[in-house]
């Protein structure tokens, strides 16, 4: 199994290009099911989760051509098997994103229920409820969601009791080919939802309000081929900017996203980073021990839960006390025990982590990655720790960070991938 060996203590310097956003690419890939023709998707990140979604679509009969730079042409015209098997779904919860498009196109679908997950129970009840609102009959049989809409889906009102990102995306994709109008309230406002909607609109879908908490969809009979480029990954960018802040570095990240990174950039400024932004790049420079920053996670536009672990790592080496409250997932503190093993001074009470910065710095230790973002926080801790940190189970990192050690080494880090 691959591990990362990180020799800490180097500042990150240089420039970096952001990858395409995993959380946009996944629903956009799933949206290809809605199209009985070719969809070209550009700027897809090279990640294990993307490979899983591609395998899932291929297992249903979609045909793919991938160019050298990972531009993907998907031809779903021969897709004929609306079944998402457990073997693939169990490795990636986002596989549930095929439920809406399959029901919309085939009026039936069988999708395995995703199992448990390291960051909480993460049920899919809201996905199921919204399909019922659009007229689907759903039974859970032998671990599978068996969904049917004999006469096709019909528009309806969907009011999410909790803001759900993939739930909103599933509802939008289901409604695109449904008869009549669908109104989604308490919709997720995440930029990745907007990216999916922009792609669907390029295909001819009629959608208003993406980016607000009310999305209206007027069903159409069919969609047309399109060529779409996925937005940059704001969480990848945020993770690297946090790494630069922690290592007292100076890095330019080429991307065109500053507006959707606002809350993350604000917190990094509070930590003491100098940040200059324009339409095409972000330059972050840091020359001192970070100040502690309090964080409360919540749906967009507030602070993203996917950056919480990285900020606990940053607060662990800050010059004071901070508090990090996790409001989105119930059990997303698996990184805390590992950071404590590296010298972090962190106490957990319910959904709150109390951190006292250790200005003597962290020390290297063998640590275990437990989920995607938790793993990222351990890599950041390793970059500043004294000695060599060994991060085990890095398949979690490979699910969401494209060539992480190559990118960080380009900036001057010393990270080696080893198989043991
Ligand atoms: C997406 C992102 C993930 C991010 C999360 C929150 C993708 C592929 N993944 O995950 O990186 O951390 O948004 O920003 O885009 N919930 C229910 N029932 C449901 C669905 C969700 O109770 O049917 C709860 C969840 O347990 C959680 C909350 O709703 O407490 C929000 O989760 P949700 O937004 O659905 O997360 P995902 O879409 O799975």
C-alpha cells in the first residue's frame, strides 16, 4: 500500500496550476446519462473518484474516449443498463448522483445504497425523498434503491429540510427532463452546483436561480451535445494556500476563482497571510507564525467543511488559542487524534475542537489517513513538522488531490511516495 514520506521544514515557493474540481466533475459526468449523444468534458482532474464514476458509466454501456490531457468524450447513446452496482458504489458515495439522471432518462433505476463512511452516517434519505416528489416509486430491496416512474417524472416542489449539495444536484438532473416545472427550495448554493447547471444549460436545459436557495427548472424533451470545461477546484486551491501559510512560503496559484474562495481567503488573511488577487491568479505570501483563527463550518457561502481539517492543522502551529466548530458532518474529526500524535494540543467537545497553538512546532510521527480532507491536514502538518512524517493509507488522498506530492515538490517540498 502506498505511503507518503514527508520531510518537514521547507517553505513552499513558486507557482502552481489548479486542477479541475472533483465535486463539479462528478455530477457533470453523471449528467452525461441525460444526453443520448456525445458530451465533451474538459479539465477533468485525474483522481480515483473520477475513475470510479467513469467505470460506473461504462458499466451501464456508456462509451468513453479520453485524450492525453484528460479531456473526455462520453457517448451515452448506447447506455442501456440503468444499474449502479454495489461493488462500485461502495467505494464512492457520490455514485448516488446517477440516480436522478437514470430515472429521468429511463424512468427506472437501481442504485446500490452507499454504506457507512468515516465522516458520519451520511444518509441518502433526501435524495430518495426528492425523487418521490417528482413522481418516482421507490423501494429499498436487498441493499438497492429500486426506483420507477412508469409514465416518466413530473415536475414538483422539492423543499430540502437540510442543505445538501449532491441532493440538490440529483434533484436538478432529475427535473431537467421531467414534465413541467420543478421548484427546489433550500437548495445548495455551492459553486459546484452552479457549474453543473451551467453545463446543463449549455445542453439546452431550462434552469433559473442556480447559486441561490431557490432553483426553478422547466422540463425539456431532450438535450443537445455540448463541450464543457470544469471549473477549478476551490478546495484544492484552499488546501495549497493553507500549506503556503503554514510553511511561511510565497506562491502564485493560477486560477480564475477568487470570488468563490472569499471565506477561505479571509481566514488566511486573519492568520496573517498577505494575499493579492486578480482575475487569473492568487499570490499568497507569509513571513511569520500564523495567528489562530476561529472557524465555523456551514453550507456555501460560509466556511466549507472540506477545509476544516486543514485549518485545524494550521491552528495547531499558531501563536494562540482557537475554536473550530463542525456544523455539517457529525463525525469529521478523525484527523484530530493523528494531529495530537504529532504534538498538536487539541481537545474535542461534541462538534467543537479547542486548539492551543504549539509555537515549538509539530514533530514527525507515523500517521494514518482516515478520509480525504483529514489526509490533507496530515500532509500539511508533515510539511512543517520536525523530522520525517509517514502518512499511511493515502488512497484517501488520491481520491481528491491530483498528484499531490508532485505538485508540492514542485514548490520545494520533500515528499516521497513509497509502496510497502
Ligand atoms: C458534498 C461534497 C463533499 C462536501 C459536502 C458538504 C461532493 C461529491 N461532495 O457531499 O465534499 O463535504 O457536500 O459541503 O460534492 N444529509 C442527509 N441526508 C441526505 C443527504 C445529506 O441527512 O440524503 C446530510 C449529511 O449527512 C450532512 C448534510 O446533509 O450532514 C450535508 O451533506 P451533503 O451536502 O449532502 O454532502 P454531500 O453532497 O454528500
